[in-house]
C-alpha cells in the first residue's frame, strides 16, 4: 500500500524522523487555519500519488495565511495526471541550503535490504540512476545484523554528502532504517532530504510503501488504508476479498491463479481484444464468489463479454461450472455472453454440467486460445 | 534422474493436521510420495489417518522418522518460524506453500537458511513434482508424466497449463518446480537452472516468468553462459499496467524495468525462443528436443 505524503510524514514523526511542521487540509479554510497557526511563509502541497506534481502546479508557496487559502483553493480539485487533488499538506517553508536523496527498500535481487543515498536530491532519482549511476551510493544491509555505523558512513561518503550535513544525516538515516523495519515497509524514500540554513537535516518529502502481508501486525495499517480512496470497483473488490484490478477494456476476465489470469489477459489482447480487468478467484469457485466476481465485472458498463478461464488443479471444474450457473441464477438480468474454458481436474464433468444446463448466455471453447478468440468475436460490433 | 526430489525423499509435513495439510498430504501420498512424518506442536504421539506419525518438533521427525525434506502448510504468521525450525533440524529440502508471509520475515529467513546449506522452495508456491517418482506440494499429479523436459516457474496454475499442454502432446517432465510469486523466495530461476544443467534426464528446460523484478533477465544471461541444453521461455503480464499489483506480491511493474516486454526481449536478444502464449511455449519446448 502506497501512502500519501502527509500519512508518510505522520509515520516519520512517530518514528523520530525530523520533518517540517505542518498539517493536512481538505478545504481552503482549513488550509488557512493551519497556515495561521504555523505563522510566516508556508508551502502548500497537493496530496496525490503520482510524480511530477510540482511541474503540474501542485506545489505553491504562500507568504501568509490568506495567501495559503488562495493557493489551496487553486490546488484542491486539480487534476494531476488523472489524480484528483482532495487534500493539501500545509507546511512551514524553510530555507534550503542543499538537497539530497535517501531511501531504504527491499532489494529483490540481493534478497536483503538496500540503502541508497545521493547528493543529487530533489530531482527524479530514476533519471540520476540512468545518467549518472555513480552519484548514488548503494549499500546492502542484512536483516540479520540490522544497520551498523559503517553502513551509514559508506552511504554518506560514497553518496557525496558534504561533511556539515553528516551529523544530521546520520541520525536521519538511522531513524529511517528503524522506521522501514518497524513499519514493515517495502520502501521508505526521502527526496529531498535537505540541509537547512541552521544546519539541520530534515525530510522535506516522504514516500512510504507498506507490505500488505504484514498488515496483521501493524496497528496503524487499517486506519491508513481507510484514508486512501479507491476506485469504486476496487473498493467493492476489497470488501468482498476479490483479487481484482480494473483495466480499461471491454472483455471481462476471470481466471484462477495470478499467473494464469495474467496470461489470460495477454491471450485476449493477442486475439485483438481489450481486457477490462484482472480477477483471480483463486480456489474460490463457489457460486457466491462467482456471483460477486461476475457482478463486479459487469458493474463496469464498458464490459461487453466475459471470459472465464479455469485450469483445475485443486479447484475442481465441476464446482466451477456449478458456481457459474449459481451465479447466473443470482443475476437474472445479465444479458452479456460468457465464454467458459475448463481444463484440468474434473473438466469433463464440468463441461457436461454446462452443456446440460444450456444456459443462453454461456458458450464453451475447447482451449484457452479458442476461448479468447471467441470472447473477442462476441464483443465485435457491440457498443 | 530428476532434480531435488525423487522416490527416496523422506518428507515431513509441517502443519499436517490442518485442513490444507491434510487435503494435500493425502494427494501426495496417493501419488507415491514418501511422507514419513507430520509435525503439529502438542499433537506429538498421534497417528494421522492411522498411517503417519505426528511429532511435536521437526527435530523429532528427523531423529525418529528419518525425514530429510519438509513440506510447510502452516499459516503465514507462523511460517517463517516453521522454515527456520526445519533448517535448524538439518532438513535439506524445505518447500513452503504458505502465501502471504511478510517480506521482512523472508529477508531474515533467506540468509539463515542459505547459511545452513538447505534448499528452500517458495514461499507462496505450488511446490515441486518429479513425475512418476514423488510429488511435494499442490501440483496435480494427473496432468503430467515422466519425460525429458524440466520446468521452472513463478506461477501455479499457469505452470499446470503448460505442463498439461505438453502432456496432451505426449511429452512429460523430469521435474517441475514452482519457485513462488513473492519478492523474496528461497530459490530463484538460476538456482534451479543450474541443477537442470547437470541433470541427465533433462534434455530441455521451460522457464515461465512473470512481471516484476529482474530474475528473468538474470536467468537469460545465466542460461546463455552455462546451459548446453535448449531453454525456452514464456512471460505473463504483457497487458499489466505499471504500478498495479497483479495478484502475486512480486508481480508489480515499477517504471520501465520489470515489464513482460523487457523480459521477453532479454531472452530473445540472447537467442532463446519465447512463446507468445502457453500453447506456443509447450510446442517450442517439444520442438527443441526433436
């Protein structure tokens, strides 16, 4: 789960990482109040989960509370790369002497944690990695030892951080690592980490991704998740525990297993169709799960047909067939065609059940590729 | 020969008496797998289904039943403990089916298990099967038979699909391994490829990848340098949008890296054939040994 900047900074504060004073606001009035309390110059920042908000006009300075109200009014409601701004973060503006980059993340290749520091901060770090890779210090930290002083020294020296910032940066990096581990984050990133005029080192921005698998042992996880708005369909999916991702096409997809479902999207695209979603029902092929899944998919009005692609392993195809029929009983108004492909455990029995039922919406195909072609053909010409 | 698992492997099932453990152990036993013990704390001394002795600890299962491999079905929050217990008891092959283990736990478990010299497959994986010999995990045994193709995959059902495509064309496998869909798994593609490279029975290898990370790219480079036998690949997730997690915790594209396109191109650039769909990769694999 990716956090908003204001959520990440709350988490930072609680873990002892220095951040600018500030508070989130969802209206110009609220922004004015925050600015008045802070006093002096403030910066008003759009809270969106997409890069490049500064260039898009989503970060503005204001000299006083009235000014903060004005710029918050301009920023709230803005559309930044398809993300609507619903909240702004109002922070005290400080003087910046230098900008750096710092992060801790899970390094899949090394199967360990990775710390990264660079003196080139405040810019797109992926750009730096591509054009000037030596400007980024990378140090793997074993979870068995945790972060040691030499890890921090290597990051600071190799990252080219000026000596005057070492003391502050050392504390910040150690606290960042602790935050990374204690919150079960997969990424904690500060860009820029800044040296202020008074010699402090603070996190001016904050990006945090939390590991969903660790939600059960992270007491703050649920509250944070509640404050992150989801598209309508994904919200329903979450409530029904369906593994669903909305896409933009016209053919609904249900598969069992993440890999097979991804592959199903690909073969539909290869056959000239556009997949409308990813929905992995896993082993849950009973009527209730099927009905919830089918209902969810067709709540997207663009969807014109559905392809159910099942390879029975542990999942039994006869159960899937019964599940589909049961689902359709619960959805009597559904008119769209459904193409079903069943293989693997009890596929023969499953096909017989569907043949016998002869439901007007359902057609079958012998292979995954045939079924994809059929689903695409059934969508052609429909508006 | 097969790799890692054969008819002599002596399996202890951790979490045997749970519903998952019971269901799949029955299937594995019916396939012929030598399941010699189960472990469920505080149920030691019982006999599961009147045939498999249950122990309180893995160490007891090793000492008293001679187990040398462990199959783990315990829930996610207890799974890292189960893996470490198996490694400490001297188990050589640890297969963890459990889904949803926090990445921090696996980051801690991984270097420890490696240092112990054990091989860990998974977590969040279907396990492995050496057709005709033994089946450890949840792969359906009916859709495969013994044969010359080695298979390694990050997926579950997609793996079954490719196995089945080969099986219906009369070609079986030496060993099929699902390495798991999590960001940190015990064995990666290269670990498995290096075993297939020296296995006499394996004449060609199918590698099934998916979006996320750079394991496929590294596997392609490894195979180019170290494999004398044909390797064919398939990658799922061409239509996956960046930043979205496609079911598996590992299946997420960040930036330009980790896309299916980049992975397929990495194989093709080194001269390996890549199937556009599961059917085609099965056909390519069969063609490669004829």
